[in-house]
C-alpha cells in the first residue's frame, strides 16, 4: 500500500496511468504544427503526437559552445555537424583541391567580419540542408555586411570542367557583403548545384558571379527554387555589376 501511494505522489496521477517516458516523442499533443526542441532534435506536433521533425536543428543548438575555425586549410574530406554546436568562422577557410567540406543539415555557421569559406577550383562544398532543418550562414555581429569581401561572398565555389561540382541546397545565407560567390562560369564548365536556398539581407548581391569567358551562361537561380529577400541586388552579371 505504501508503494502504491508513493507512485501516485511521484506521477501526480492515479495508479491506472503510467508515468510518462523521458521523451516527448510519441506523446499526445493537440496544437498542430507546434514545435519544441528536445536536446538537439526538433519535434513537431502532428495533431495527435509529437514526432521528430529533424534530428538536429539550428534553433536547438544555438546556445551551445561555438566550434572555432580560424583560417583553416581543409586538405582532406571533412564534415561539420549540426550537433557539434555553432561553427565560428574567423578568417578564410579554404577547401583545397580534391577535398570536400560537407556541412550537415541544421548546422549554424557564424562568420566574423571579412571571414569566408572558399574553395580552390577543384575543391568542393556540400552544404545540404533540408526544408525542416536548413543550414544557416549568418554574421557573428548580427549586422548586414558582417562577413565576406567586396569580391567574395561568405561561401565561394567554382564551376568545374572535370569532377563533381559543389552542391548548395536548403541553405540560408544572410547578412554578408555578398551572400554567395560562384566563380569560373563558362560554356565548358558545370556550375555548382544551387537550389532551394534563401539569400537575404546581404549588403550587395545575394549571388556574385564571375565568368571565364564573355557572355558565359549564368544559371537561372530563381527557377531552381532560390529566393532573394532584401539584398542590394539578386544576381550579378559576369563582371560583378
């Protein structure tokens, strides 16, 4: 009898109701679309139960300690995870030939002034988020024009004549001098895959392009699902104007 009374006190209910498990996943909910963080993962109410929307999401890891990258040179394949916490970019991080920097869905990258990520012509970036857990590039100081340079964005990749091009999907790039730089466009090179991204609040262009030949084809970024909001311009011409 004493054990039963103790159970009732601890659970706050009758002996007919089991104590809830440690996770909200699978627990009843009513407000459709309501989201809540549980550790690194993001949960959403589907009108009946809480389900996992994303294993890791930026809003759930914002308060973690930052992982600093200070002028790094990436010479072998490397992955930056969401669960590590926000990534702080200080200086220029260069992805060298034949190396790939993979950025996981939900990751947050905070860039200091004049900082950026740049590839060599044969280096690659795979910044592949999801609709539920986009990757975020933003300025550390929270101000527009807070990273990059007049001739480069916060994330800079090349078109390639051989090998696989970079891929940037479901990534938000905001508050830079330029958002993204795409270089080396020509009729003989494959442009990077750039789709379903958001370029916003950048001081100059959302996407800055340069070309290796006059009148090189510039991808139709809007047709590929990219959205532009409150930038100084959307996509530059080949000469950066």
